[in-house]
C-alpha cells in the first residue's frame, strides 16, 4: 500500500469561481446591454491558468493519480494570479490504459462517459473537466453536455475543442495540451 502525501497551503484569494463571480459583477456594472465580449475572463489569465493547471495535471497523471473533481470551486487563487488545484478528496490512483467505473465528482463538470456510468479513462475524464473550466472562463458559462464551442479565436479553439470532444478516444491528453 502506498501513501500519497499532499502538501497544502492557504490560498487567501478564494476560488476561481468566486473570482469569476466578482468579474461578472464588474462586467454587468460596465455593460448595460448584457452582452459580454469574448473572452469573458481576461485572455492572459485564461492562458496562464490553463498552462499552470495542465502542467500540474501532467505531473499528477504521471504519478498515476486522477483528481476526479476538477471544477472552478476547486481551483484556488493565490497572490498575483497563481492558481492551485485543491480538494483531493475524490482523487485516486490508477493505471494508464485501464478503464474505471469511478462515478464521483460534480455532475456538471463530469465527462459524458462518466455521467452515463460507462467504463472510462480517468485521465480523459479529468481533461473534460478542465475543458469545462476553460470554456466557462472563455464564454462565461459551463458547456452543455454535448457542447458546441462558439466562435473562438484560433488559440482558444485549438485548446478547448480537443478537451471537450464527446468521444473520449478523440479527446486530448494533458501532455498534448502542454506540448
């Protein structure tokens, strides 16, 4: 039996979800039309957070650990726009190439195969969940279960679309995204 120790640190700036809600209030105060320009959240921060989170998940998955509950509430903000992935309560060890029936996590961020309780690759399931977070930062809302990615610039489309492919076989892996 192996024990995994996770070092924690206080992230005083709250979660990314809280930051996005504050951002939404500012947008509403500045725009009477109710329409938001894309990207919804500042692009430079989306790019930075994407890189930091995907890199952290490459390391976790290389160690054979799946998070299983990636969502905006579990991405914590530290000073100067540093993000930390937290809440490892549903994390588990896995072997690459195996399929699992793990059903934990938050339904609105769960990959289609996980929602339908089909056998699934835990890494690809984490990719979908992070894709939901990036989609929400870019568009301002979570994607539908069968997402149609709106008109995005080429960089955002090249990152988000491969993460939100309904077929897990066609979905990207974190190493592909970081590379």
